[in-house]
């Protein structure tokens, strides 16, 4: 009989463009997530973390906008 265990599972569906951005920038996210002592980057516009985070958020916004436009078009709105 085995011991109970738990694990996190994340499934992502993305566009090709977001895949490229993720490939380039994911290391910054992982490093920050795994380092509880990471410095605050939110207002440090010269930092790599600031740029990586905002490029990622911009990609998320663009994908959402494209899907919204596609859905409106398919409904004839």
C-alpha cells in the first residue's frame, strides 16, 4: 500500500507567438517563484524581471483581444 501524495498539475493552451515568448522568458518567472527572497521588481523598470513580466502580461492581453475579436466576428456582431 502506497503513501498518499499530492502534486500540482498545470495545463496551458497557447498560441505559437506566446510559446516563443514563454520559451524566452519563463526562466525569469521560475526563478522569482522559487526564490522567496527575490527583490521587488514591480517598479524597477530597468530590471529584466520587470520587462519579462510586462511582456508576458502584454501577450496575455493580446491573445485575449484576438479571441474576443474572433468571437465577435463569428457571431456577426
